[in-house]
C-alpha cells in the first residue's frame, strides 16, 4: 500500500508539472490595434469584435496530445461561443458566465512535429457581444513537456545587434554602411550606423509615416529626464538639414534627437554615413549624412557638438529593434552591407566581420533572433516565432567588395558653436 501511495503521489506531481499556464497578456491581437485591450493587470479586456483574433505562440519539443483550456471572466448570465485552432485542428465550445472565472474547454489537440505552434482563439459571437475577458491559456498533457512560451508582459521581439571590430589604435573619422529593410512591420527601427555616442537609421512609425533618425547622447549618465542634465553635459545642435526636426530625447539615456520624415522604400538599399570631428581635447562634433535616393545626393540630417568626448568614433555597430510590443510576433529583417571606416588620415578600410548580440529579452524569453550572411551581406532577423536561433557572440564574415564609397560629396557644415 505504501509503495502504491508513493507511486500515486509521484504520478500526481508529474501531471501537475505538465500543466502550463500562459498569461493572456502575452498574446497578440490580429489586427494589432483594433477591438480589445491587453494589460499585465487585467489580461485581455473589451473584446467584442468577432473580426479580432487572439494569438499565442509556443515552441514544442515533445510530441503527443495537448489539452487546451482558456480561463476567462464573463458576466453572469452571458454566453460566449469560441473557437481555438491548434496544429491545423479547430475545436469550438460555449461557456456561460458566472460570478467567478469560467473555463472554455477545447479538448485535445495532437502535436505531431516539433517546432512553434500558433494558438488562434476566435469569437463566434455576434458583433458587440462580450466574448469574455481573458486571463490565461492553460495547457496540459504530454506535449507540454519542455514547451517554451514567453511568459512575461513584454511582447517585443528581442533587439538584435551586429558589432564591428576596429583595429586597436585606429582613429575612425567616418563610418559608412548600406542597409536594406526587407520587412516593414510598424514600430521597427533599422539602425545602420551606431557608435559610442549615438545611432543613425530608419524607422517605421505608422502606415503613412517613416523617418530617418539621427541621435546623439549627452554626457553625465542621466537615463530618463533631460531636464536634469546640466548645460556642461548637453550635446548642442550645430546644424540640421532642410526639413529636419530636432529636439530632445530621454528614457534611454538623454540627448539630442533629429529626424527627417521620408518614405524610404522596403527592399531599396539606403546609405548612411556618420562622421566625427574633434574640436578640442574635450569636444567632438558628430554628424549624420543620408543619401537621398529621390534626389540622388547626400544631405545632412544633423550635426551635434558633444562635450566630454574629444575623440573619434568607437564601438561601431548596427541593430534592429521592435519598439512596440503589440506586433512583436511579426518578422523584422534587414540586410547590412558594404561597411567601411575612414581613418583620420583619409584612408578607407573595409569591415567584413561582425559578431551577434541581443538584449535581455533574447536570453530566455524570445529565442527567435538571428544573424547571418546572405547575398554577400550580413542580415539581422527577429520575431516571427521561427525555429532555431543564433547564439550570443557568434561571428560571421561577409565577402569583401573591395570598393570603398567614392561618391561621397557632403554638404559643408557651419563652424561648431563655442563652449
């Protein structure tokens, strides 16, 4: 009898460990910004639009059956009919509202192959009828073993980076990079030329607005509020190009921000150049130049005088960022190629190697982050819940072009302001 009880308890523990609770606040809405709200406190609320779908994504390594339940809140007396589709099978159920949470039980699904699965929850109710406020997707069964979901409120795809080596002792006066956005989800920032004091790239802000962005950080280490940064630590605007907005930024360090509203095209190669000009032992002017494909000429985005620097470009890198988590399930991908640096002696040197890194989200929460070489260029990809991943620190080498940029005719800058 004692042996049987031990076995029974062990079996119960195994079953309990198999249950996987995936919070509703980790789900995505399709379409992304219509018909419901997502919050870490309340889950998914306000869902009354039958055209809206709720999506979860998880990676499965173990094959077998999977029992799926959605826990939700539904007003007493209300009725909601829902459909859940997993691994090509759709099951429907109806739930009746009560004073406590209710459970929409969809029965069993079969996971027949390893990889990511999409869980699609749909409303079969009339428009305007509450579908229920969602708390969690609850999974049980053998297939949950070693399954991986992001369980945190942050739904952004991991930010991904390319770091470029610079020979020790090199004074880098200019950094040139070409970049091609291959996917165009909203809230994407493809950054071509980054260095120790700023970043330069292109952004998708809305269905009708895109920007070329150049920003330079202040000194002093303030992370949030530029009003707390003293004048001696502030970068100061030297000049900006026609149609360029300039101002402040905060919440990611502080500094001077500038952008040009410009409808750059997905699939079209864009060209960026950032330069450094030391003014004295403690000040450097950093400038960002963009080649306008519609005008076929270089233009200044902006130029900033940075205090407490007095040096050249260091820490060269590129990155791709998903800065709005509502569509963090979509793929973002860009190519980065023909990178060159120019020394203070005017000599061009090609950059053909890069190492990969990602932000903290990529450590364990979002594993769909990649770097590699295709078409003779580096690429960065993140989002999409694509199987596999690139390991932190992995290095890649692209083929050399052997052709430095020779058509860089830059507009002249005014003198830098005095201290």
